[in-house]
């Protein structure tokens, strides 16, 4: 490792610092920066040319000038100390302890950018993860190794939902080690306190590694927070054999940080001012989920993002949807009705659901129940719109049954307590209970055998 020090800072712009006259500098290299007052800051090479380097400064560029600032290029990429002792700890967005305890004794130091997973080495995600939330487990099932984002909006309870998933997520019937890595990016101090108190209150903290980048922390730090979290998850999964669920919130704040850096570099903007490489950057984070042949552990991702103006066509949810395997969509109208969690199952989707459910994974009737509930709810929602035009008196008895079903589906299936942890059997049994509202001849998505076994058994 060759350390090179320069005092040739030529420009400081936003979160960036430009150093002239450099030699053999590489992209991603760590830089220690000393201000005129002797303060030490840290940075990373964002752009390396033959004799010039653009450095992103994690602690912000306040106090830096072009005459007295020293830049020391370390000769290696950014790494983080990792170990099993990180479980139960709270760190800041750069991996430093935020819980008042001493730094961990590292078992290894790893590059935060990780390493690409060879596609041929991936195991197809099939194992069911139970979140205890019916609208997810029953209708948009999460599989181990999957990346399934939550699309939310300002003011919707995505933080409460994230905390509930972190507390309740498990693989039913399995005694394997299960852990959660939680990364908050650009969240407020109030939100950070909510997560910390919630994890402590429920005793879930001992199996959670928490990284918190607050809204008043340097924006540039948000770029490395998910990378540090995913590196930690990969170590716990592939070296300690743990099954790790990674929750990243809020990816919108992460993308805003990307846009700020792009603007400071005076790059040609893409859609709505975001950099043209945002798709590539997001995929470098999302594609770190998976399970590898020969490795016991796995990494599953639930990124959470708030859609600006609730616009699902916005570049952030749009690109995220292309990369990931589906989405869970929160609905503002359901939230106004007082329902929690306000998951809109109609635009929601889990592309790997069919591989993660069935007789030996969840229950034999899972696919049929899910399809029937989806079809009946979709018809009931359409009838709600019709009632607004012609009135309920114009509906047939069959129409009224579907309308009643949709109302009960929202009130009983989607709606549940913030500490309510439903098993998959309770979720599916609840689905059969709702089907009693409908005429049996309209249950076309479930087989006669399943109706005999589950529905008519209930009626007896």
C-alpha cells in the first residue's frame, strides 16, 4: 500500500474536492483529508484522470480551502470492519458506533462495494419468508434471496411497516440463524428514535444490525450507507451461514444524493435531473441479494422508497421496478380509511411468489386462495366505482356479494395490528373465511377438492 500526499487542491464544489497533479490514483480509492485547522475528514475518489482526481468528501467540505488542505491518498478502496458482534449494535451511516459503545473487534475488513455474484452460482429463490403480514404473505409472498421493494409515499406508514417486518420476519419451521440488517438513509432524528425504541421494546434488537444516516448528516454519506449495510449482510450470510433480511429506507433519499453529486460534477442530467447512470448504480445495490451454491446463508432485500407525488412512473420507482422482482405498493386511500398496513394488493406483485409457495413450503391451497382473493377483490373494487354512478340499488345480489367481500377483505384481511404476527395458516384460513361471502359457483380459482377440504369443512 503506497500512501501519497498532495497539497494541490484546485477547487471545492459542493460535496466535491478536485486535486491536481496526482499520479496512479484509482477509482474508489480512500482519501484522508486534513483541513487548515487540523481536522481529519474522509473521502473517496469519484473520478480519476491521468493527473487529476475528483474526491467526494463524506463529512462535507466545510472548512476546506485550496491553499492549506492536504489530501492523502491511501492506496486502497473503502473497507469496513465486520464481525458477528455487530448484531445488536447501532452504527452511523459510515459504520461508526452510534450507540455509545466501543468499536467492534473486527473479524475481517471488506470492500464496501462487494463482489459480483456469478449468475451461474446463484440458487433460485424458493424458500418462503413469513413476515406475519397477510397482504404480503398471502398475496405477494417474499422468498429467501429475493429483492422485493415497498413503494410508499410521504406520510404513509412505511416506517411502521419496515419495523414490523424487521421484528417478525422468520422462516417457519426452521431453526437456522436469521438476522436483519437495517439501513436508514436521510431519515430524521425522530424516525431514528422510533426504530431504536421499537427494536428495543420488542427485544428484536439483539438480532438486528442498524445503520442510521440522519437527515442532518452529510448527504454524501448516504451513498456509502447501503453499501456498508449490504457488505455486513453478505459477511453474516456467506461466512456465518445466516439468513439475512436487509431493509433499506429511504432509497429516494439515496437517489437524491446521487443527483446532488451529479449536479456538482456538472454532468449532463437524465430524466428529471437524475444522472443517466442511476439504473446502473441502483442495480449494483439491488443485485447483491441472493443465495449462492455451496453457501448456507442468503441475503434478501426489502428496499423502501417514497414516490414523489405518489407517482409510480417517477424514475426512482420505475427503475427499481425493472431491477427487482416485483413491488409492494402502499395506497393513500386505504390509509385515509384507517387501514394498516395500507397495502394495495392489485398493483402489488411478487414475481417469485409461485416458486416460494405450495404444499411443502406454505400450504397446498396457497396459490388458489391468493388467485381467488385477488380476482374477487378486483371485481369488488370495480363495483365500488359503479355504485358511485348508478347507486347500490341497481346491483344484483351477486354484485352485492362481491361488494361486501371487498369491504370485508380490506377490513379483515389487509387490516391488522401493528404488533399482530399472523402465521401463514392464519392468513390462508382468513382467506377461506372471506370466501363464504361469495356464491360457491363463483369460486373458479380454487379446485373442488380444496373447496371440499377447507371451505365446506368450515361450514360444517
